[in-house]
């Protein structure tokens, strides 16, 4: 399957809610269910990995370029130019530039690992991981026996030593980090993550100082108010994976970074800046959200005089009396009666910000431990100001780990030796391509509305409407068994993805692939009778009504959680899916052909 959309299984809270409303509140300490497990585990592993390696990177940054004369002040014991040079010489290598692999368990290996281990503040890392775990009770539910996920420490592996030039030695090694967790069967599982490092021991006067100076100049520039607030990525998507990958390729980072490095004055004429290998690793730190929302049901069978919203919806879907542009204008208004959004704290109806998606929603969600730690660690002057017109279009914040920055050294033999510089970290604004977020939300509602009409295969002027769906691609007619329960997630994921492709083919200008990143459908299973009529179930409970709700925001492109998706969404009414006593026609029907 090319893409897995979100489906939210119905919970007891939703089942027992009054039929007139389904309300969901913000709750970080819910109990994990089957649909949450992978989401929470992925979040735990991703965050723990980032905490550990960002700390290790920072701890080792002081040792990237070591001048032989500075070894005493750095407190180096075994790791000195002379000791490492002796290892190389004693090995009697034919080509010292290819280097020697230090045998694990040897005296040299143990001395090297002991000294590097002393540079890494593991106690601080453990405290930060524990603070992160304590930030939500959910994380404890995916930990094995409640133990720390980094209880098994880390290991230094694959140590290699090579002589780059007469007065240049490079020690390279890998760090392996096992992260433990409780798998779905309750057993202890591990995922291993690694990162490679280089330490350069330099006997040439001033070279180490200049390399360290270049690294420090770049670091300081990246955290200035001017530069720290320059990075941006234009995208209307709220699919975390898509935004992360897209920002790595299509943000303005290279342009800004090239500007910074072009202004560095190199004292040594043998050195040149090399940005050709720059690589970014992005992670969403905040996307626009809201506090809570309330969906007051628009039921297609209700009296239009009592609920004019029913008339509006039918006028578009089956009467062609109102356009999608006109109806989306009504539905996307702030404080719309279709989906009432409880505005994020600090929200101002400034005429350009939607209460469903806005810079205020970004700030509301920008309180994660990761973000706060990164701000403190880097000393950045990054700041989002909702009163600033340039920030009105901000719909997300992306953290970017910046690697692959090199400085090249040309030795007297005209050979190039590349030095990998320390990684840096920056924050990048995600901005909508629209003039403001009101326009974005309106287009989201308009496009998902048009898709919904396409999905239901509705006939114009059919007052006795039926929502008629094509069969899922993975459930063809010849395989369909009547009155048998089928898993909703398995088949509706495929159906919606397939119909998105068809809709996009007919409407290439639409942004359906950007907007539809999740959906909500009551129930866990469905069955189909001989006439194609569909009924939805949770266990043996047959629902009276059902509706598709479309989500713009989806945390990891695989899961959202029990209706608690505090961001832009759209839905266009409920219809009967029970019939009479669970028999006979419903308003949901598969086309059996």
C-alpha cells in the first residue's frame, strides 16, 4: 500500500456522547490503545534518539580539531598526537593514509573508548531523557518494566586511525545507541541507532585554531536574530513526513547558509569552504493546532427549516444551487456553526488568521521539551511574533540538524584533505503558500468538500439521496461476502487513497494530496448486504449514523488518536447507516459492479 491514511476507532467516550454532538478535549495523559501504540512508540524513540545524539554532538564539538600544543589544557591522556602516531608507525602500514582498524578489546581500543566516554556527560543525558518521559504518562506505557529506554548505555565501535598528512592524524569511530521498549506482546525490544564521528589531531601551527574559528563563526551567525529567523519552507501540507522530507530539499536553507559562509574570511589560503555535501535532518516541532473543538451533527434527514445547514449542504451536494466556493466561504468562517473551533490561547481574529489553522495555533503547540531544550542549547534568537505581518502565514516550525559542512585543506603536494565541521541546529518556519491562513483553511474545506461529493457519487436532484461508494480496490465484487464484518481501516484506507488518485486525475490543480492526511469514521468494522447497503459496527453495536471527517493534520502519516486531532478538519453531514432494526436500505451503499 502506497500510503496509510489515519482512521480513528470509535471510543467509549464517543459512543456515549449525545447524538447531537461529539466533543473532544485536549488530553496528553490518555491511556494507550491499539491505534496509539505505534504513534507513541515512534514519538518516544525519535525524541530519545534526538536527545542523546544532540548532547553527544555538543559534548564532542570541542574535540573536532585538536592542536598538539593544546593537548595538556584539554586534559588529554592517551589521546595525544604522539601516542596515536606511534600506533600508526608500529603497524608498519604500506599506506598510512588508509589507516588501521583498532581491534575491539585491545589495550589501545579500551584506552580510546575510556577517554571519549569521559567527554560525554551521560548523567545529563539520562536526566533529560527522564524529564522527557515524565512529560507524559503515555510514554511509560511503552517502556519495558518502567525502565529507562537508554538503560543499556551506548557503545563506541569501529575505531579507525589514519595518517592524513605528515602532521595530520584522524581518529574516526561510531557510536551505537540501543533504545529499549515494550513491544506489543509485552516483551522487551530494542532499536539500534548509530552516528559517526571524527577527531583530528593536528601538528601544524594555527591550522586547528583556524578550523575551530570557522566552526565558531558559523555557529554564532546561525543564532543571530537576523539569520535565525530567515529560514523558511513554503508548503500547505500537514503531513509530518512529507513536510520533513520536503523541507530538507526545498527550504531556503542553502541560500541562507551560502550567504553566511561566503562572508567568512579565511586567513589560510590553503583552506576553502565546501557546502556541496550539506545535508539536513528535519523534525516537526510544532504545527498549528487548537484547544478543543465541537462538532454539532448536520444530519441529512433532518428538517431543513429547523437546521438551515442541512439546506446549505444539500444545495451543494444534490441540488447544484450553491457552489463549493460559496459553501466553503460559509463553513470556513471563524466561529462557524458547522465545526466550532475553540480558539488557541492568545488567538486574535485579525481578519487574516483562521481559528482552525494559524500562527497562534503554532505557538500554542510550541511548548515541547525538545523545542525548549534546543533553544537553550543553541542560544538562538529564533522567535515567532504573531503580531508581525511576516509571521501571519506561519503554520509550523521545523527543527533542522545541519550536517555535511566541510572545510578543505590543500597540502603542499596539492592533495585535498576534507575536514568535517561540527553539526549545527536551526529552526525553520513552515509558511502557507496562500496570502493568509483564512485562505488556506477555506481552500482546504473547498477541496475536501469537492472530494466528498466525488467520493459519494451523488446524483443531482436526488432528494431521496444515497451515498454510493465504489468498492475498495482490495475488496472486489468477486471476493465480497455479504453480511460479513470487514475491518474498516484495512479497506477504507485503500478506498480513500484510490479515490484520491482518481479525484486528483480529474482535478490536477487541487491540493487534495496536501490536505487529506487523515479521516475519522465511526466504528471498527462494516458489513454489506446483497443490495450493497453498508452498516458500521463497534463490536456488535450497529451505529445509527455515520460521517466522514477529513483531517489536515496528521502527526506521523500513520496514526491520529481517538478524535483528539486539534487542528483543521472538515465534515459535511451524517446519514443513516442502520436502516430499520439493522435491516433494509441505509443511506450508505457500495456500487456492486
